[in-house]
């Protein structure tokens, strides 16, 4: 679900940058839908405003498999394209499911 919140802007105020997180389940239960999930996630990159930070994390397998596909502030078209390509590259499943570890690591960063 994507929820957009429109913030009123005052002419003298600068918009603060946002931190966007996309988390992708790469566990075996996603076998039939992982490719579409990654396509959808890569399309969401276009919704990130210039100057905002994007981190794409994935998880699978309790006790082990998780990672960061891409992380950084987006400014250029090349950075947007690189983020989208990084998401498309993880469109495969791995092991079983464990969601908490990737969130625990994110909380530390």
C-alpha cells in the first residue's frame, strides 16, 4: 500500500528530505510472485523525490539470509536507474522466511 501525505508548504520553508524503505520478502513462499514484487518495487523508485534517501532491504531464511540491495540519496537519473536495476537483480527466492533480522539491522543504522 502506498500512502501519500500532502504537507502544506510555506513559501519560506525548505522541504525536509525523507527516508524511504522498501522491504522485499525473497523466501520460498514468494516463488510465484517475486518477479512481479521486484518490478513493482523498482517502479516505486520513481516516487522517491530528488534528494530523498532510499534503502531497499530483503530477507529470507530464519537465522541467515538478508541484505541491502541499494541504499543512498537519489539525485541523478543514473542513481534512480541504478536503484531500479539493483531491485530487479534480486528477483529470485532464497530459503524460507525471517522478517525480524533485517528490521533489527535497519534500526541500528
